[in-house]
C-alpha cells in the first residue's frame, strides 16, 4: 500500500480536533528505528518530542509536514496531510507579539493624551494629489450610478474634513495604498498613523513625536534615541553642501550645486528633482542614525500642504531615526484659494509625469470654504517606526503576507 492508497482508501478525511488529544502540531521530523517511532512536532513556535515504543497503525504513511494529534502512547490521528509545500512565507510569532504590543501602545498613547480615534473611508473620490505617487482605482456601481473611486494614499483629506466639522484632537491608524512601490521600506499596502491638533501649531506636534517615541521605547523595553536634534533645511545644506539655500534659490542654482559636489542629476527635470537628489545623497544618507532628528523649514516648492512662514519657508518638518524617514508634519494650510492652486499645480505635475489624472475632492474644498481652524498635523509610517524601534531591516518582515 502506498501513502496515496492510505489517504484515498483508509484515512478519514480531515477529522475534527479530538477532544482527548494530548498534543497536536505539524510534524517537523520523523525518526524510525524498528518498532520505535519518534516524532518532533511544532505548534505555536514550540517544539514537542513524542516517542512511541510501538509505532501506531498506519504511521508508516506519515510524512514530515503532516498535521497530527497525539491521543495516547499508542494512538495518533492524522488531521491534515501535507499534499504540497507551504508558500515561502514565515510566521514569526515573537515579532507579531511585539507588533501587537506596539500597535496597542500607539492607541494607548493617544487615548491618554485625550485624542479621539476616527475611521475614515477606504474608498474615496480623491486619493491625494502628491505628484510622485501612483494610485489604485476601482469602480463603484450602484444601479445606473457609476463612479470612479480610489484607495487612499493617506487619510489626510477626510481627517481635515473632520477638523472643519468640529473635531480638535484626532488620530487614525489607516490602511493606505500606493502603487508601484515594493522595496525594503515600501509596500503597496501599509499603515499610516495621522494625528491632528486643531487650533494649534507644529510645536505641539513635535512634542507629541518625542513623547510617543519615548513612550513606545519604554513600553517595549528597547533603547530610545540617544539625542533629539532639530535642523533647518538651510542649516543642513550649509553644513553638508557648503551652500546657502534660500527660499528663492532657483533650479539653475541647484543644478550648478549638484555638478559642483558630484551628485548625479541627469534624471532631474524640475526644481523638486534637483532638491530631492541633493538632499538624498549628501544629507539624508549621513544623518546620525541613533538620534531622533527633526528637519524643518523646507523651500516653498516643497511646502506641499503646509503654510509658508513669514520669511518664506514651508512650515513643515520631517522626522528621521535609525536611517529611516518616519514622518512628515505640517502647519496645515487652511486657505481654500491657495489650497486649490497647489492642488491644481500637483495635478499638472502628475500629468507631466504621466501619472493617472485624478479628480479633486470637492467636499474637502467645501469644508475649507466653510472654515477649517489653523491646525498642526502629521503622517507617520507605522511599520517604519516599528522597524526603527526593533531594528527590523525590511518592512516585509513585519507582515505575514507582504507583496513580493
């Protein structure tokens, strides 16, 4: 008789879990020595070694990878045979337990700080207008109604609508989607933590970040940042590039700087490209990894959804730790005319980059027209902060089912 014969003719297919089972799990190793049978089972990251002085009936047809239950010293039940190999994925229970502790810690921090957790939609009319991002689209069909919707690249627009509706201290841990991004730091589907403080500025958001990182490091019993430092973009360009960056610095001046300091900018077209390539190679890559670093006051063309300061800089900051960009924060723009102008500019840039043309969320602009209070807000990569705290090298390690 073969194993195939046994499974087809004798085995009772896929029995329920026996109530009197002493132990159960997947067979990792089988050792046979005459009548002696030794099984090594793995269940819940634990190893169980079982020894039968006399091998149970039909145990000769067992194979490594089978799922079995041990009833007694003479009896076992085959619960599920391994008919093919498992997918090449890993289930790291210890890391997942740390992840669960971490996510609960995020919620605990904001709850104790008096924030309200919101849940915004995962099907939206506008996924966000950031020019460089590719999006996921779908079609809503209800009767004769057909509407193109998107998976959000960020929950930002709806959270800002909530600010206009009267919310003051809010946060969300939102699933976000960005097409075309699979690297050690990017997955098409990831978690974004965003929080906002209405009637407030970036100073409070900055303090939130410091307190949050410290809180999580203590909660998870891991080292926190050695120091906390803040630098303006202009200071960093002066220190690392020997260049005086001004709000009115031109594309041609950045191009000349790149050539002078040896940055390859052949792929650059816009002033944003030149800025990004210089910053990535000469500044971001050499920031001290053991310090929590705030990079503040960006050029106006990098202001995104931030206000401008009185001296012409974008009133925003980015946060770095352990070589990772963790978060983007903004003194939020709430002037509807300027917001519409910047959104239109974003859509033109998307068109120039041959990205999908999207529509704007008119309800968002209605909320701005109705009055959104001055606010501070931030978007933080949930997996990235976890990677920084635990020293995880790739975002795929945090997920059981990453996109490869």
